[in-house]
C-alpha cells in the first residue's frame, strides 16, 4: 500500500512537515509495511520555504534583511535540492508578523527586504527563484524590492522618494539603469493564493490595506499612490524597459496571459498583481516574473503528482477546514490533483468550520477532526503532534475495516 501524506501547515501549532510526520507515525503504527511518502505542501504563503526545502532535500539560508518598518530582521529562505532553485517568502522579510500591531503602517512599510533576499539568491548562483506572495505588511507595489535590486524612484525634481506606498503619489520617473543585470537571465515565479488586481475595490489597498493597519483615509491615499505608480510604470514600459513583462499563468494554462490595452501593457488589472500589497506587479515589472497560483508551483517543485499517480490513498489537511477551503487553499488543490488520477482523499483538520460538507462535492472523500472530543483551543495547539498522530492511527484503523469488508487478503 502506498500512502501520500500532503498537508499544509497547522497555523499556530505545526509546520506542514511536522504535521505530515505526525500523521505518518499514526498510520505506520497500524500499517507498518505501508510505503508512506511525506509531501508537505503550501500555497505560496507562510510555510512555502520549509515545505519546498524539506520535500526536495535542500538547505535553509539565513540572511539579514531590512524589515517592513526599516529595522533589520533575520530572514530565512531556501535553496532546493536541485541546487539552482531558490525559494523566498515575502513574509520572512516583509511580513506582517515582523511588526508589532501598534507599529504597523502600510503608508511607510517597505518591501526592500524581499528584494534583498532575491539578491542573496542571485549571489548564491540561483537562476530560478520562487517568491511566495503571502503575509506581507507592505503596500508599496514592490517598489522597495525593486530598490534593493537597483531601481530608483524619483520625483519631478529628480530626488529619490522615501520608502513606502504613500510616497509613490509623488512619483515622476523610475530609473532602471542600475537594475541587476542577472535578473534578465533568471526565471522568477511569483506564487500567490489570491487573484486580486493592483487597483480597484478588489485590489491591494482596498482589500488588504485594512488588515495591515490602514484607516479608510489611508486606503484612499494608498489607492491614489498605486494609481500614480501604475501610470508611470505603464508609460515607461511603452518606451524603454530592460525586461519582458509577463502576466499570470492559470493553473491549467501553459502560456502566460498578457494583459494589454491598445496603448501598451495594462499591469493594474492582471490577476495577482495586487498580491502582497502590489508586490505581484513589482515582480512582473522589475524581475520579468510570471505570476502563478501558489499550490501548483509547490506541487511541481516537489514532484507531488508523480507520487499521487502511484498512491493508494492521499491524506491532506490544515489547521481549519471549511467552505473557504475550496477557494485556492492547498488541501483543495491536493484533492483536485488526486481526483485527476482517481485516488481517494481524506482531509484532517484541527477545526471543522461551516459548510465543510461542500468539500465532499469538490473531491475530498472524508474529513476528520484531530480532536477526539471537545477540548480547549489552547490545549489543541499545545498537543497538536499527539492529536495528529492519534488521528493518523484512527484513520488507519477505519481504512483497515474497509479492507476487511472488501475481503482483502493483505490486511495486516
């Protein structure tokens, strides 16, 4: 029997790798001869670096970078097992968790640290870089990232603008003459679990600005600043730009969708351009990046489909499963990949939320909660490894009953 265990992280308690290992211990206690493959996954948000490095046998790298509030932070990124692919998380250097709640200010927060991690990956010889676009504290359209890679943002008097999204309202010209030339020979992929455009009611400022501390008045300022940013970017793209600008590759499409107007590229409406406070558009413009749904990017990097193709059972999960899991979350993407090959899927979670039954219609055959009964939320976090191991054991015993009912002769 082959079992693929491919959970996302259980936020606040276990990484995806630790969750997979705990489930595997429980399954192995009942099926000691089963071949169990651990494939921790992520969807481009926090945990992407650990999932990819762990699954490919790569290595972690710690780099000092500029945090979103300008203070230095120690940020972790990774080099995958192939030795040439790097994975960077926006959250590691430009993340919301790096700034205390009372100090969060998306008007001035900078994504410079993310650019410093990309530069560190280039220095390490990596020529393929996956950037996980999730958990940012910034709303600067990736301008800070671009600064770290050699771009300059100037006002009408030729003066350098201060960091942060609000300052972009005074943008007159972007000097890209100093942009790192290695970017032109590097494949960069922005992995995102959102399809937000840069501007508008579904854009970076309106949807995510309040989560980062923006007041209604701040949202209007940021929207106006990113509009000015888009205007300048699109004007310069029509004139002279050192890199090709791609769009988003859909999960089932091999080719990028270029978003254009009659006058030239239209960056503001590309799906995913508003990810990470507009860092999606910055990656496209300054790094020649392609934006892609995060989960499939991770799955390709770890070779998940090949293992699922030969599996008897697929187990996935995350901290909470509910009706929202259907919208781009990693467990749903795992289930869809499993269904493509006709494999049964079980999802486990610490919490089962509303409308979870909907997941059965979309490819998840069974759902299990890790808690055996009502327990305090804090206890469930503290005892997550034990609870997941016990869940793996319970699941294996139920599977064993099914095998007996089928008259299988190989039941252990």
